[in-house]
């Protein structure tokens, strides 16, 4: 098993989401935030291997507002060398990188303005992964809204992404807890020839007709690289789908029993790198597969 976590490290007090308000957008201020993100990313990358982590999700604000039409400079030209350095470091340390645009990215929207802004954010994300040389990088995306007509939304999603060559190089589609089960996501992934990320908590809340082992068995063959899976636990005090600080042992055990093959496991806990206790981490790393549960 290989483990990872998203965007920030609580132990180091480091984040790749240093940002600013849109009203404060200027080249000087954005550059300063981007440099702070690069600095913290390097700290995180160097820390991860000794703590048993091999995956890391870059914050969407790595270069704040880079996809916004008011962005004040050529971010690629300005930060190309820094991103290449970070990518080389990640490769040397065995770190697989990913990005995950938020819920406002909606390529299936019936509004052209929303589609254009969504594609801009996806292009920015894919370009970052290209600039860091992430050969096995992943750009995770939900299908988004169904707009009262799921078939139409699915068709628009595929049509609007079909020609996005660099985006499709990294794109992986994820199920959600309300609208799109793994079955639905597979229907979009197949014509786009992209893989499917199974999120275990989302599947528990929105399983469709599939058990977790069945969903994983269908999703794993869609991957050209090592499959990725998301794991989180429900926060009992919050709405369905809200992540707890740590992974519940029974949720980890259930996933390990369901895995058809070794996978990369992104821990989506509020506790970030603290989401899986150290002793459990060590047991997972020592285990060649999920056949024998370490929890």
C-alpha cells in the first residue's frame, strides 16, 4: 500500500494553499503567495518519505487565481523553473502528485460561462502537472450537477471535455455521495478513456447497485497507472459526507478487504497526515497487499 493526503501538513504547519482575496490580485502579491506555496511544498515532499507517505495532492491555490481572467501575469513563464525543480524532487523521493479542483468546476453546466471557467481551471491544473513532470499524476474531478436531466448532463460533460488533450492525459473521475455513483461515473469515463477513482465514503452513501468490492473491480481496469482510491470516515456530528479528523479502523479494514489489487490510497481526513495513526501506517507499508488486514 502507498498512502497520501491532501494539500497541507499539520505537523509542519505547511500548506500549498496560501492565497489572497481576488480584490488584492496583483503580480507582486500573487508571486509572494506562490513562492510561499512552493517553499512549503518542498518541505512537505522532503518530510513525506520518512513518515511513510508516497502521495500528495497539490492545493488548487498553488498559484492563486491562475485560471482567473484577471490574472495579472504569465504564471507559466514566471514559475516554470520552480515547478520543474519541485517535480524533479518529487520524482527523486518517490512522490506521486495530484490535483482535485473543487465543486465549482462543472464542465456539464448548461451555462457556457460556467463551462469556460471550468475548463480554464482544468487546463491550469493539467498544466501544473505537466510542468512538474508528473508522469503518473492524477487530476481528480467529480461529474458535478445533473441539472434535473442526468443524461443530458452526462452528454455535455463528455462533449465539453473530449477535445481537452492535456486535461485528459491526467483526468480521473470520482463518484460522489449524492448524484453520481460509480456506475454513472464509469459511463462518462469510458468514452473519454479516463480512469475512475472510487471514494469509499461516497460509495457507502451512494452505492447504486454495486457493492464496494464490485465497484473496485470495475474501476481498477480503467487505470493505466497504479489505481487510486479515496478513503475518509464520516464525521458523526456533521452532514452526510463530511470528513472526520481520523479514519475509523473499521472503514480502513472494510476497504482493505474489498481491494482486488494493491492501490494508492489517498486519505481524505481533516487530520491530513494525522488521519491514519503511525502504527497503522507502518503496518500498511509492511503488508504486500490488503489480503491480511493490519487493523
